[in-house]
C-alpha cells in the first residue's frame, strides 16, 4: 500500500509540476494515503475477516475457556519464546478498533 501511496504522490506532484515544500509534500502524501486506504478498505477488511475467520473462532473459544495466559499459550501451541512476548500494548491498541470510525484509522491500527 505504501508503494501505491508513494507512486501516486510522486505522479500527482509531477503532473501539477509542483514545487511544493517538504511540509506541503507531506500533507499531500497524507491526503493521498487517506484516499487509498478509504478506497481499499472494503477489499482489505473483507479479506482480513475471511482469511482469519476460522482462526478467530478458535482463538475466541480458547480465550473463553482459558483461566490464565500460560494455559492459553499451551492450548494455542505457541512456542516458549513467543509466549514470553508482552502483548498488552498491542491488545490496548486493538481495543480501540471498535471506536474508530474511518476505514483509514482501522487499517492503520491493524498495521501498527
């Protein structure tokens, strides 16, 4: 997606033969990025949901059945190294997903 944004921004600046400063270029790039994410949202979100549907059901069942993180880790067959990773910051970010309105914000949250 970033390549699409970069190339589109470059072509837009070239097409209008703009001598935009660094701040203007960043602003234009942000606007292009917003448009790209907005137009790709339906495809991306639907693809993510379809791709992860079975895994999400399995994960949801294990979370509900699990009493502690170590049990959950064993049930999901996560290796020992990965089990030591602290995911609290990521979980906090993902909790914000439901309160986000724009497609751009939701996709950006998932990418972070």
